[in-house]
């Protein structure tokens, strides 16, 4: 018997038994990759000094000509950065930006990095041009949240992470070795996990993403503790926790509406 017609439904039937990964967006966002390219930030050292030294390398390497930088000599009595100069003017035009991450790669002091926030819009051209005051992180090291940006709880926990590869020139000896300075509010970040198994998914923000993508993995790639009956119990508990959080959120919203009335 020719099963070519029925064989076309093979992939569909295989996925019918897998758990759904659909999210109720925009109420619930999907976890993002650690190297997600989003809105930029200008970072500070742990002592509060700015990392930008106004070298203009990011502006020079930008293929879209969306970055404008002008450096200025540091005031002797109150230096802004550890170097001789600092970024006096720093602007990014997001009507031109094509989040390619080349500016991050070119920066010699790890001053500019990209957050995971890409859900923002503008009502005029002036808002699309982010200035130094808007890009520079606050006194707590967190990105400044502007009115037209859709930040959610926890979005800034792993943001402004360093984007450069952890193995210069492909040298495996540097894998898992921290090669950057500490950031204000975050300290020294954990290195990205490689293929050797030396990884900390919780510290790098990969844990929620791996949990979501597990439904798409082959059985051999799923962690042992999530297979078989253990996996069913784990998924049942996760589903119950998710429903409980949604119920609590709904009750909180209703209580807020009643109080507003």
C-alpha cells in the first residue's frame, strides 16, 4: 500500500503529542537569547565612573551611520571616566540602527552593550534619537526606562550583558574565563557557557530559554531528569505554578479596578 499521502502528516502527528509553547503575548513575553540585539546602553564601572572614553570607534565602524560621538577631555578635579577623555556627546538614531552589534565589538572598554529590549516605538523623530543621558545607566546600574519602552518585571536582570565572544581568536583555553571588568549594579558577570559543559544557565539568563525550548528538542537532548515520569511530574508542577501566577495576577488586577472605582 502506498503511504506517501498519509506520510505527509507524519510531522503533524509527531507534534500533536508535544506540549504547547504558545505564549499569550503581550501579557506574557517569551524569554530572549543572551545575545539578543536590542536597545543599547552605556555602562559604568563598579565605582560609578563611565566606561566610555569618547574614542569614536563605535561611530566609525557603524555601517548605518547612526551613531554620533564627540569626546571631551576629562575635568582634572572631577573626571567622568578613568581615561583622558570621555563621551561628552553620544547619540544613536534608531531610525537608522540595524542592531548589527558591530559597535559593541569595536568598543575597547566594553562601554556600549545591547539590551534585550526591542519592543519600543516612537511618535516623533526626536524620540528616536537617544542621547547620552538616556543611554547611560542609572546610579543602580539599570537601564533607564523611557515612557515608550515596554519593560516588564525581570527584563533588566540580565540586560546590558557583554556580547563579545569569550574565546579570542577561537582559542579554547579561554572558554569559560571571565575577560571583562565589573559593571555597576551587576559586578563581574559569569562567562557564557560553551560546548564543554562549563556553563551556568541561571547566571547568564539561559535557564528560562532552555526550559521553553525543551519542547522542541529531540529526546536525546532533553535532560535526564525531565524525561519519562520525572518529566511529566516536572511539567505538571510547572503548569500549575503558571496557572497559579496568572490567577494571582488576575485577582490583583480586579482588586486594583475595584479600588479605582
